[in-house]
C-alpha cells in the first residue's frame, strides 16, 4: 500500500506543480535600456607644506611668505548614454570648484559628446567631442598624437577630448597568425572656436591609426599630418610573454618641435626633430600585487644645464621683480611642463586586501628624474567598504636638492584626503 501511494504521489507531483506554476518570461527585462546614466561626486581636501627656498616658491609668492596652505576641491562627473536603433549618443560632463590661497574658481566642461553609428558590416562612424586612447603606455603615451597629456601622478583620471570625426574599419580572421586588422582615419579641425588649444594654426588636421593583432601581439601604428601641430609617426606594441605579465613600448618620431630656451636677451626658439621612447611592463603576482614600471625618454626635453638657467632666473626674480615676467613666460612656454626634462622612470605598486583586510588596498606611485636624481613619491591607502563609496588618502613627498626638478617645486609634501561617491 505504501509503495503504491508513493508511486501515485510521484506521478502526481509534476502535474500539480504545472497546475500551480505558470512560467513567465519577460523579455523586456533583458533588453538593453535606451538610456543609461552613471557618474560620481567627489570631495578633496589637501594640505601643502611649502618649500620657501625653492625657485617656484619665489615665482609664485613674490609678495607673500606662507609656510603652507589648504586646497578644497569639489568635483562631479556625469556620464550618459542614449541608444536609438543601431546608433549611440554618449556624453560625459564634469563640473569642478576649487578654493585655495590663489583664489576661488569653478568650471563646467563637456569632456565628451559624440555619436557613433555603424556604416556597414565592418565599418563604424563617430563624430563629436571624443577622448581617444591610441597608445599602450600607462603613465605616458608618446604615440597618442590626438590625446591630452596624462597626469603620471594619477594616470587613471578622465581627460577631456577634442572635436573630431572618425571612421573605423575592422576585420577579423578566424585562422592564421594575423587575427585582427583595424584602420581608423580621423579629421580634427582647429578654428578660433573649436579645438583652439590643440594648436595655433587654423586648419583641418588629419591623423590615422592602424591596429594589428599579429601572433598574439597588439601592434599600433599612428600618424599625424603636419598642421596645427608638427607631423608625427609612431609605433607601439603590447604582448603577454608569460601569464600575468604584459610588456609594452612606444616609439614616436616628430617632424619638428619648437622649444623655448632662456638666453641673455630673453627667450629664443630652438627647432628640433626629436624621438620619444617608452618601454614598460605590468606584472600581477600570485598575492594580488600589481607592479607597473615604465621608462620614458622625452626627446625634446631640457638638459640639466638648461633647467638650471630657469631655476636661477626664477630664484633671481625674488630680489629683482623686473625678471619675474620673463621667468613666468619661460615657465608658460615649456619650462613649467610636467616632466620637462629628458629621462624618467615610473613605478606603481598596488596591493589589494593586504593581510586579508577586506576592502583595503595599499599602493605607491613614484616618478624619478634619471638626470638629476630627484623624485616624487606618493604612498596611498584606499578603503571601499561603504556602498558605492571610495575613500583615499595620499601623501606626495618631493625629494631632491637645489637645481633639481622636484627639489625646486613649490611644496615639500602634500597630504590629500579624497572621498568619491558613485551612482
């Protein structure tokens, strides 16, 4: 009797389940939404301890003598996306307000606003304001001819793009050593109102990138015609020789660059045809520690003697105010640029969850000037234990003697506390 009852129960169970449960599949839940929004709000507090004996201190504070100051920064970034059939409109807007010893300022800027649409089975079009990333480097990218410079102290910060139009053709091959080919020609106009900071000459600039995936190696060939900026040709590569390791490099030739040089009579120009070089490596250890090392050769950089002339001029402006306009002009024309000299080494080390501490990470960034031995070292700690929130603390320490790049900077060290909320 019991066996018969169990048999009836087993046979009846599927029928009962079918009667009580109706399978409901709503395909709309899995369709991509037409609109998407994301972004973050960020607040930063900085305390800067100044170096009163440095050349840039004399240039920045001719009439004051502060020992330190605070900087308060509020920033918000909104990214939006709208899809219509096969076309996509993307936008990224950033608003920022800064208050420090130099004054208060605010800015609202459209970093990106462009439309992308397919133009065939293997071709797509993009037009609008776009931030390109053509190189393989992390802290620097010599062959990124249409990019704004990265900040090596924080290379992952978003950057503003340029107004441009591009066509991309992509073809993949299922067999053979050549697996992927893509070609991207770009036009970038410069007028008084459009892309005015790309260069002084008003013209339509033409550039292109050829990308190959050949024998598991990413190869980038980039070129820029002579226009608002000098013509340039570059080649870059990226490859994983062993698991968890990536090596990359870039080489860029420039048809001409104009440098400002300090002379006895003021500022003079020097025309050069430099070559820039980048070699780098990324490695992830079994313990989840990421190492990034890069060597950068700035072919148009200043020698140590050329930089010493600028430091002497800036320091002399403390006692002779008539020299200050000349020193400010020299800084603006090139001497004050980040990594203005010739040879640099970049190191980034980051450890996730050290000692099994959940949500914590530790890291350090370092930039070393290989010519004068000065350096910028930035240890950092990050916590992500709160929902959608990232907390970061950094201490940027500059080291170097007199007449060295980092030793003559405005501050000795800078403490930064940052909170970022994502939505």
